[in-house]
C-alpha cells in the first residue's frame, strides 16, 4: 500500500492544525505518513482546489481547523476521512451555551496577544538582550537572569512573540558571580526576576559548541559558575527554572502561567 | 448569572489548547468569559486537583488537549462540560487507521521542528540581523530583504523559533536603493531571497514611532524608498510579500508553505 498522506488544513497559518494533527497521530506508534500543511484555505474555491490535491494523494487523511462551515462542506468532497475541530465542537458548544455560532468569525491563531504589543516586545527584547541598556529594565514585564548560555535569549524572544511579554535578559558574568549578591541593577527590580539554570554537563556541552576546549566551557568552570549563580538567586528568593530538559516553549509557559 | 470561566487545559504548554479554545469561542459573538490557561496537567493527581478549581469557578467550561485517557477521565469529574481534542478524534482515527492508540505517547507542541535546529536558527537570525555578518549569508535557508522597518526582524525570529528556518535579514538602505539592482552580496544568493514590502502610509507610521517628524519617516521618503525597493526586487524576480495587513505568523506561514 502507498504511504498515507496527511493534510493539515487551516484557514489561517496552519500552526494549530499541525500541532493538533501531529499530536493525534503520534499516539499511533509506528504509523508512517507524509505530512502536507496547507494554510490559508479561506474561500470555498480554495477548498475545491484542495479536494483535487487530496484525491491525487490517496490514501490520505485530512485534519483541519476550518472555522467556516461552507468551506468545510466543500472540502468534504475530497473523499478522504476529514477530522475538523470545528465540526467536532461547534454544535455541542452551541447547545451548551444556548447560542448560535456565526460563520467565519472565529480564527485559529497560534499566538494570542495583541499584535502591536508582541512586536514592541520583540524590539524590547532585542534592545535589552544580554544586559544591554540596563536603564530600560524598568520597562520590562520580566527579567531573565542566569549564567552565559543558560537559554535566556531564545526564551525572552519566545515570550515576546507568543505572549507579548517584554522580557529582558541579564547575564550573570564571572565578575557578577564574584560578589555574594545579585547586581544592584537587578535587585532594584527583584519582583520581575526569574532565574534560569541547567546542569553543568549540559552547559559545558553548549559552551563547547561555541568555544571548544576553553576554560569558559570546562565542566569545572560551569559547575562553579552555576553554583554561585544558584546560591545568589536562592538568597534573593527568586523563582528558578531548570532548563536542562525543557524546551523554550515549556520554560516560557512555566514563566507565564506557573511561576 | 456569574460570568463563565473557560479553562484551557493541556498536558504540555497550553498554547494549542488556547488557540483551539479561543478560536472555537470566537464563533459565539457577544459571549463573555474569563479565560484560565492551565498547562502541564500531566498526572492524574494534577487533574484531580484541577477538578476542585473548576468546581469552585462554576459556571465553567473546559477545552483541553490531554493525550492520556486516564488524565482525561479524572478531569471529567469536574462536572463542567469538557471538550477534549483527543476524546473527539482518537477513537475515529484508530478505527480509520486500524491501529490502537498508545496512552501518553502523543504530545501537543506549539512548535514542530527539532529543538536544536530551532535554537541554532535563533542564534543565526541574531548574528545576521539587519545585515550583520553578510559573509554568513551562505548558511541561511532564507534571506529576507526590504527597506528599514518593513518587519524583517520579527519574521526572521519567528521563522527560527516556529519552523527552525535559518532566516537572515538584509535591509535595503538608501545607498543600496540608489543603484538599479540589488546589492551583489544578495544577488549571489538569489534563490534564497524573499522580499517584504508594505504600504507607504503604514511604513511612515511605523518610522514616525521611532523618529517622529524625520525625513526618514516622511510619507514622501517612504514612498520613494518603497518604489525603488519594489522595482529592484521585481527586476530580480524574487517573491515579495506585502506585510501591511498581515501578522508575523501569517507572513512566516506564507514564506514556508506558499512562496
């Protein structure tokens, strides 16, 4: 039998359809499939054109997030099984709420906060990346603190892009770590501080990719920097997240929702 | 009646549950609700604790992406209506595929590409942001081109974080625009070039936020820069996206899937 093709279809970017689809299919261990993401199917005509592509790719399966019933109806002609989030939930939700859904007012977004806030937050994260412009820390919603290469920059950018949070990041340098307390410029904003740490082994590995066989990357030095940084953060009572086995998006979700 | 509380519940970051939930609910115009995102519900005990929170918040509604059936079963005791993506689709998918789902092997991720590739891509985007280190353009998957403030930086960072694409960005400066063709350093990588443009009105507005009442921000100057840039990009036959009414994630999805 030919390999299954799975179409992730959306009237917007396809990010949510992909996430839902990959996740659903990952429950079936050993299933092999070719994934095709098809975003911006936002008119019945585009859905009709897509049915041809699906038919040509049989055996196929469609997982979709199409807000408009008329567009879903057109796509249903593709003959492949179609699993749509709106098909599944709109009717029971309408019954439960006692309200009628309006066509095409819904839109699936991978990102939830207001658009300009997110762009401003990206610009802010770049302006204050890596301890730059510390006089602007007062504008921050959050300040990520940790040793060099603890993962602060990607987390601050993701916080900006996904959540519209203005996240500064401030590296604890060897000079900072030679003192018993966090730098005064940070202590002035203690309630905004969130610490990032990781295992010395992982940190050494990451630093070795940048500066192989350096003192900076040595396991011994990583251990001593981390110990000093963790001691300092604990003494100031700031929440610390271990990034060793967590992805950027997991760390960001923890920061936003749980710490 | 008290305002409805909607819980977006996930065993991972909650980004997909939020996206699905907000999108489903936006179909019901005029519905008011208080949203509560609850990520990392990855054990039955956490689900049991959550049922208490839901009961205390009645009237409530739960929209969830919980891969593990045992965790969903616990959460169902909360008495509020529960709409779960796996509840809805796992059984029909299993029937269609002729395979049994395995518990908790699925995970909903907001981001699909391999983790290290994404972090490398973020570091790359920062290293080559705004025309820095042009000798590294050969490493890029894509090079975004456009006038200053056309939206290149946020798009390149989103391409990195969401898709693991190494996206450089290169600003067309007034000096570049004084010549009839794209700079040679870009033409050497023509197949990787993607143009960004926008309306002169919108560009002038964005630039005025940065440098109010400057020549740089004036409508006349924006118009002339955009005209030169668009002419240059058209002459080189590169795909150009108009960002005026598109979000960063829409532009990124277009670049990845359609242009």
